[in-house]
């Protein structure tokens, strides 16, 4: 049986949005929709930097979730 973190790894992704004037923000989404507790950050000066930061945040979130589930087991 897959853990919640393993299932979410396949469902979560980063969406990068430009808000004008070269301001970019990332957000973690599930099936194209923001999470109920929104996880986002910005401003960033480029799409590439926002995407890279978002990928790091997503990886850290999943690692934290996995470590919490292991400690609960």
C-alpha cells in the first residue's frame, strides 16, 4: 500500500503565474486546483526562478509529510 506522500507525489504539481511587470509566483496544486490550505510564494523575477523555487518547496513538503507519517507508524 502506498503512503499518502507517495500518492500525492504523483498528484501534486507546481503552477507558475505572472502577475505583470515581470512578477512571478508559484503555487502547489492538485489536479489543477490550489490546495485547500494554499501553498504559494513570490514574487520572483522570472518564470524559471519561480518554477525552481516551487519544485524545491514541493519536494520539501513531500519529504516532511513522509517523515511525519513514518514517525506516526
